[in-house]
C-alpha cells in the first residue's frame, strides 16, 4: 500500500473514532454507528493492503 493511501486510512480512522468518542454523551446510537463505521474502515484498509500485496 502506498504511503498516501495508508495515511488516508490512518487519518480517517482516527477522525471516525474521535467523532464516535465525542458523540457518546449526545447520542449513544450515533456513537455506536460511528464506531462500527470506523471498524469497517480499518478492515477495508487491511483488505486493500492484502489485495495490493498479492498483485
């Protein structure tokens, strides 16, 4: 994976987890949804990394 793409996944994951942490006190469902979205984002980064490594 290129450095730019890995930086994108790192920053977007941090932003999603931070947003989830900030919304815990306001709305629990929104915080849970953002948490799941951040886990999916991290997983998608690993999928792309493995696909690029194979080719």
